[in-house]
């Protein structure tokens, strides 16, 4: 689980995603991207609702 704590750079491009130097198609983002986006959205929702 220690690897989960290490931050990887996530870049969104017009063609897909680049996470830690590896390319992914935009239709299939890696789980790290999905988790980061979910956290960001939850944070925004909490700010807006309170």
C-alpha cells in the first residue's frame, strides 16, 4: 500500500492520459486518474453544499 501514497504525475492530453510516463487511451483512464477526479469532484461538491 505504500506505493499508493506516492503521487504520480497525471497529465490529460487531447488523445488520452499520461500517468507516470505511461500513455493510456482517453476512453480507458487508469484507476489513479479516476480516483483523483472523484476526489476533486467530491471536494467541489462539499464546498458548494456547505
